[in-house]
C-alpha cells in the first residue's frame, strides 16, 4: 500500500485526510467540506474514528457489522463536534474505506463521492457509486454522464458523513485476485483525470504503489489541480509488496 495527498494548484488548505495500514489490512480516505477549518477537521475526525472502531476488532476479522459501525462512529464524531462548536456547524466529509479480511475477502464502504476502483486484467471498474446530484441525474437519464452535468452541481452530495445524526453507507463484498490493484481517491483526482487515464497509470505502475500514487497526483496537478488530490494504491501482487518494502 502507498498513499499521497497534495493541496493541488488552486486551494490554500488541504481538507483531505487518509491513512492505510498493510499489516491491519485497511485503507481509508476522507474529503472534508465546510467552512474555514471545518473540512480538514471533519476529514481527520472521520478517519480517526473509523480506525479506532475497526481497531476494536481482531486484525483481519472485522465483518460488515463492524464496518458499518465504524462509519457510524465516524459520523457521530463529526456530527458531535459540529454541534458543539459553532465554527464547525456546517462541516461534513466523504469517506471511502477498503478492509481486507484475513479470509481473503474485501469489504468496501463509502459515503459521498470519493471512489474506490479495481484494476483487474487491465480493466478498470469503479466499485462505488457516487452519492451526488450528478450521479442521480445520470442514473435518471437527465444527463449523459456526470462530466456533462452543470458545473454548479459539481461536488453537490446527496449523502455525507457528519451532516446529520445518522448516515447509511454503501457496503459491498468482493473477492480479490492475486494481481488486482485497488485505488481509493478523492474527487480532486477524478475531476482531473478520466477513467481511461487512471487505468493507464495503474496498468503501468500499479505494482509499484508508491510510483503509482505519485504519478496520479502529478498528472492531476498538471491538468489543473483544481482541488485537493489524494490517492491510496493497493497492489495484491507479490511484486507490489516487494516494491512497497523496497520503497
């Protein structure tokens, strides 16, 4: 696993927060929003609370109930802080998490528009569905694609962590294969790079996670870097593990 975050070329603060731990089998990323300091606070609170709740489980043994409880813990941490401090009242965050179980299965959970991708046999699939107005309009046939939607609706979420007392995450199970490559990323990456370009980078560099995250973020910044950009790359291949250890 390797992770990297950059403020981008336009923003003055980085409101993304991310952590990964190969030994404990998780990667989690949050993209905060709300006010002068609220976004960064929300992202940090959410990731920290998620990890603390998962840490109550034996390594590699958390199940869907635990993962949902971890998202709830993240939501309560952000919502509670926002209720207590008027400066943070409108804060919230996305949350995307991948949990690799000891039995060889993968639990993916998310809220918002941070995404989780899988590259398998050189084919890139998005394992998450954005909780956004543009995604709903696209599903309803109102627009052809999210990229063709009005600019005013970009980043307008239908679901986020910490904006209400309760939140319902999407949770899905997958079975990783030995050569799979996974990517967790904020919309600062996907707004700058189409899926085809992301796939090209992961095909070329995904087995060296550190090189992959560096190149993805460099590309996003080269294309404009309009937002904070963050990425975690996870390689299931033995070569990827060796590259991470050497790097």
